[in-house]
C-alpha cells in the first residue's frame, strides 16, 4: 500500500513547513514539495497540520487496582487513543509480590495481543525486589522493556523502601534501563488518611487533603537524591505540585539528568473540582491529586522552559457506577485514576498552543518527540522523517469538539472535562501506513498494533 499526503503543514519538534509526505508500506519514504508519485490513496491536507502520531508513555489499560479493574482494555483504550491522535502507548505491567517479572510481562502481553489497535510497549512495575528480580531486570531491558516504575506510595501494595529503590536505580546504571518514579511519601499519607477517617472525614475531597503537595515534593527530592547517589537518570511520573516541580528544576539546574512529565488533568483541573456536590468529587480522585488552580501556570512554565519534558495521560479510567462508588463513605477506597487517553492532544493544543503558552513545535515535542526519545522509541516514533514509522495525524487546527463521555470513545461513564469545547482535533490518523481513523470513524482493527521493543538510553 502507498499513501500520499499532500499540501499539509508538516510540524516536528524543530520544523514547520509546507510539504507532501509519501508512505510506502509502514514507513515514510519521501518528503518534498509537489511530489508526483502515484499512490493507492491521496489525502489532501490543505489547511491541516501533519503531526507525528502522539506518544503517550503513561497508560493503565485493563489494570486491576483498588479492588476493581480499569474500565478500558487494550481494545477500547487504544481505539480511543487513536481517535485522539495518539498512535503509540507505553502501558504498565505489574509484578505482584512473589511473582517474577517474566510472569507479569506474559500477563500483560496476553492482555494486549489481538486487541491493541495501535503500537504499544510496556514499562514494568516492580513491587518485590530480590537478586533474582534484578537479574530479570537485565533480561527485560535486553528484550525491549527498558523502563521500570517504582512506587514511594501505597504502602503494603506497591511501595518499595529506599534501600530497594536504591538497588533498582543502581541496577539501571549497568543495564541502561530507566526508573520511573511515583513520588509521594506513602508513610506520611497513610497516617493522614487514618487520622482523617477517624475524624469522620470521608468525602472525596479528603483524598486531596491527605496527600499534601509537600509529600510529593519530599518524595521527588528523595527520588532525585537517590538517583544522584546511584549516578543514574530518573523520570518522575505524573508530577502535579509546584513544590515538586521546584525539586526537579533545582536538580536540572545542577546538571542532573532528572526528567519529569505532567498530565492534562493537572493543567486543566484543580482542587476546586473536589468541592463539587455530593460524591461528584470522586471523578477526580487520582494520585497525586489535583492541586490549587495557581499551580497550573507553574506547570505551563515548566513545560515551556523544559523543566518538564513530556505530557502523558496516566489514563486509568474507573466508572462512577459500581467502581468509584466503592468509596462512598470512605474516600480511601475510591479507585485512584481518571480517563484521558483520547483528549490529551486536543486539550493541550487548545489550552497550550492556541493561547501561546507553548509553541506548536513544543507541543509536538511534549506529546510525541521527547517521550519517544526518553523511552527508546525515537526516531522510529515521535517525528515525521524518511525512515520513521508512518504514524501521522492530519490535525485540523480549527475543528471544534465538545468533550462529552457520550461521544468520546473511552469506555467510562463520565468525562472530567464534560461540556468543555476545544478547538483543534485529529481528522485522519495513520498508524504504520494504515489509515485507522478517517474523519471520526475508526477504520483500523483490534490487533493491528504491534509490541514495541524499545532501546536503552
Ligand atoms: O491515580 C492514579 N494515578 N492511578 C494510576 C496509578 C498510578 O499511580 O499511576
Ligand atoms: Zn503512579
Ligand atoms: Zn499511572
């Protein structure tokens, strides 16, 4: 199959120019002006941007968590991602206590096989570190699972102690992997949660009030210090607090390889959402929690000046019905997480590029190029260049979309941005040379996505 996309404005992390893109099979082969090739299909992209397919390096599909399972599986979640202009995800496999990493990988590989509609890789969550598990880390890196998530929160479930974290960091110094850190002080949070519940404070807003920004900042500082002592890079996931951002900025100013992502929910929602009436605040229960509205400007500045290097979604949807309601009468039982895999590109374009908070190039860098580089996918993913995978979004900068759970494709009964109008959306989405979304219709197939063997840094 050949595909010719003509008259688009090609946008990469560094360039912006009018041109045509010729695709043969799964790869981009030629970029130029007025290309004369014959193609099986020609797409006229006049007035549209041609963006590299979005790379979302933080998703939780079909994940057992908080006594239930995230509502999107690899089929519904990746189809929703495609509608939103994301063509690559890196999802989290989980090693439960007593299990091998290999078992976790097999389990997640089965979840994705025959279902994923876009390409996918895995990070490995380590909850139980031993000599044998450290050897398995090396094997996984060789097999293309080159990053590991560790938790400083959720004691008794996911949390690792500092010694284990340090050991794992040291191991990445020799195997070339990257540690991704959930940085919140789980011990302190546990005490605050128990105290709040004992005082009869059970509403969703207490989720946020028992997870202070300082608990995130302290853990972020500690994680970076541990990485500094191990002499390895570190990547902080879902950074939400201005105080935590200060820790990353300070480390980067000292020349340390500290990296961090934030997520659209921290840029567009705030603590005020927890004050919505009744149990509605449960929609926004996620960890770290939403922060005061003033934080948003700090995060945008961090994104603009490269103290934050990526915007991912932390897509972890739970329906209000029968899932979030597990926590009626006890906020600590509300499953943590929210949907976002489909809305990332439009939200960030509308709220970031249109008001001039970030440039169009920076938008591409944050949503595709930089995550692809950090996680060993570049230049196969994250750019538009000859030899790269033909993952291209024909993006209409003037298309208006009203975000609503009913019309979006994520399998969840609410949307955190319900009713918000955004301008700028994917029109046509190409994944490895195949048109998988065409004017709002999914034309790909479940199982069309492939496992991505990622390289080391
Ligand atoms: O609340 C969240 N973030 N749920 C997903 C799990 C995690 O910690 O990323
Ligand atoms: Zn996390
Ligand atoms: Zn997450």
